[in-house]
C-alpha cells in the first residue's frame, strides 16, 4: 500500500516517461519505463548489498553522483531547447533508437542519488530481522516495488500516448514538447542541486 501511494504521485520518472510517450508514442514510453526501472533495479541491489548506506554516509560520494546526474540532465535539457526542425511543416518526428531511449531512462534514474537514498530509507522499514537476513528481504521488496512501478509508469505511458496523436502531427506542438522537455530536464537538474547529503 505504501508503494502504491508513492507511485501514483507523478515524479521525475513519470515526467520523463510521459514526455517520451507524447513525443514518440507508446512504444517509446514503454521502453523508457523499462530503462527507468532497470535503473531502479540497480538502486534496489545497492540498497540490499549496503552500497547505498556507504553513499548516504559519504558526503563526497553523494556529491559526485549528484553532480554527474546534474550534468547529464543539463546536457539533455540544453539539447532539447537548442533543437530546431529544419522543416516546420514536417509531420514525422525524428525517432530515437530503442536502445537510446532505454539507456537515457536508465542513466537518468541511476544518476539520481535521491533514488538511492529513498530505497535505503524505505525498504528497511518493511524488513523483519526476526525472520531472516535483511538483505534478501530488501531485495524481494525492491523487486515488488519495481514491478508495481513498471505497471504505474506504464499506465502513464499508455495514457500519454493515447492523448498525443494530434500533438505529434504539428511541428509547432513538437517544438513545444521539446521546450517543455528541456525545461523539465533543467528543472530536475536544479532540483537535484538543492538536495543535501
């Protein structure tokens, strides 16, 4: 119940997935969901193995990961804002490869130290040392989180793509999506810089 409550509130991952779904369609959104949650698996495994505890304890490690994530988001944002369609009446979008969509989602999520700290703080609340080792319990709870997250974010992707048909046919609308995406990435970068270790 706690997981569902947290997942239904749109956050950075949902915004990323919705942007991809609107700009490139349902398939792109669903591939982005897979990339984002492949990144979640990294954080779950790290929390289960105690690596996130090291990240939480080390201000230097936290800061390095944070600023690598900020730099990546800034790069994505500036690229979106600077992109121009050569032909403003063009109907077709430039389509990114499936691999690129997947890895962008993965990198955006893996380089978010807040996600690592979240899993470190959230998963142990539901582990019970009295019934066995905590690591495997956290791993199982994390996998459940990822499954529910994929279902939730996948729903957002499907809804966004269903409502985006007309948007994708307009060059002006595509430019607005690029600007919106760029602003979103820059906003996420700004938000990440305010997070404390």
